[in-house]
């Protein structure tokens, strides 16, 4: 019995050690480009809606960055502060508009490790990851996507392309047979190569052009997004 207990304790220790090793290895995919201490992102997971045939996917720096509790949104590109003083991302807001209109489930795309707090430090990490073709590990992916007919994807444009975390996510899931509407948020790049990238990563999906949404001015596009969604439902 003591021997069995010793083996079980050893296996438990090895499992914990492997978990830490995996986390440390993943953290190096960030820290080798900028000296900071990345925290592990707490997975938000699937947020159920009323329409379980539709899924809204989005990536935002909010949920992927360890922002301090009190921040000035002006200091952070593509971030906004709600009336309740809650920091939200541009892509996050657009996804919310789409979810409100479709009633679909929502899944925020999150990397395993958080990016640096300051925008330009994040840019440094992004450029390094792009150069070395790093594929960030995801904090979580949906357990079952077979029931979805339509997917609305909201992705920021980073380094003139679909942001690396979204590409890594799309490599981890299968959207075959689904209609995928692609929305981008950007600071001047428009749709960039988003349609080509998403189609290449999901060759068996019906990838359709959504909208390119500039970060500034931003609030003016809400009605356009809603009208687009209404025109492309069903």
C-alpha cells in the first residue's frame, strides 16, 4: 500500500511539474521578445445565448491582457470604457452587437498567456511571434461545434493580417460546412487579407465577407453592423 501511495504521489508530482514546465515553455513564446511576467489567462469559455445554431467568435486584447483595474482607455489602442467604467475591446463590442442581434452563443478567443499591458510592448511581442512563426497555445477551445450552422468571426488586424491568436485558434477547430462571416477591426488596414487567410485555414467552410470596422470613429458603425447582420440571417 505504501509503495502504491508513493507511486501515486510521484505521478501527481510529475503531473504538476509537467504543467509548470508547459506553462513556462509557453511563457517563453512571449518573454523572449519583451521582458515581462505573463500571467495565465483565466478561460471565460462559452457564453450561451438563445440561438444555439449560431456562434459568435471574437478576439480582443481585453481578456488577453493583464490590464490594471483602473485604466485610461485613451492610453490603450482599440479599447473603450463603458458607462460602468468597465474596460472593453473594440472587437468585443462588435461581437456583442452581433450576439444581441442573432441571439447566438459567444466564445471569446483567448491565448494561454496574457500579452503585455502597454500596446506597443504587445506589438513588440506580436512582431517577434510573427517572425518566428510562433503558434500561441489557446486557453480553451469550444468542446463541440458540430451544432453550429453559422459563425460570426470578429478579428483584429495585427501586422497587416488576421491576428496571430485567431489564426492559431482556427488551426485548432473545424468549421467545415459552416457559413463564416468575417469582420475585422483595424486602425487603417481594412479587411487586409482576412478573407484569404480564413478560407485557407478553413478550406471546407463557406467564408463570406462581413465588415471592416475602424477603431476611430467607432460608435457610428453600430447601425451598419446591425443592418448587415439582419440582412444576412437565415
